[in-house]
C-alpha cells in the first residue's frame, strides 16, 4: 500500500525537484559549475592500520578489559577478540574510531562511569 503524501513530503519533494532543475540548467548552459555552486575539493586521509598487536595495545592503553573495550566501541566481544587474535581485521570505520581514540585516550577512558549501587 503506497504511503500517503503529506504536506511535509510534498514540500521536501519540491525542494529536491527545484535543486535538480537548477543543476540541469547549469549543466545545459555549459557554464562552469563553480560559477553557480560552491565546489570544494578535499582529500580525506586513509585511516590508520591496526593489526592484532596494535588493537590490544590500544585497549590496554585505556586500561580496559576486552569486554569493556568492545562495549565502548560498540562491537561484540567476539569481534573484539577476533581482532586481537588476528582472525579478523577492523573495517575502515573501526580504524577511524581507533584513530580518534589514539588522539585523546583519556577522553574515551573517561566515558566509562562506575555503576551505581541499586
């Protein structure tokens, strides 16, 4: 069953269509896109490389168990253990997160709060 089109949807759709029309007009005119739009070129560095030894060192630098480290970065303990045993390798996203942890390990370690007694 198709979704009902609400005023919000039609407003968003109109904005998208207007943007596409503007791009089409610019392309058809042959005018450089930089004259009509903000165009930026950027370079994004590749994330660092992390093998089993580097991941274990990072975890130990934070003073965390495998379980707490896995919880902190949002992965399963099984995946974290596989990384440390060299059976699996972290994705680019995980490696970027490791880069951020390396930049400020105290901040990341400080995210963990002692549990309060019930």
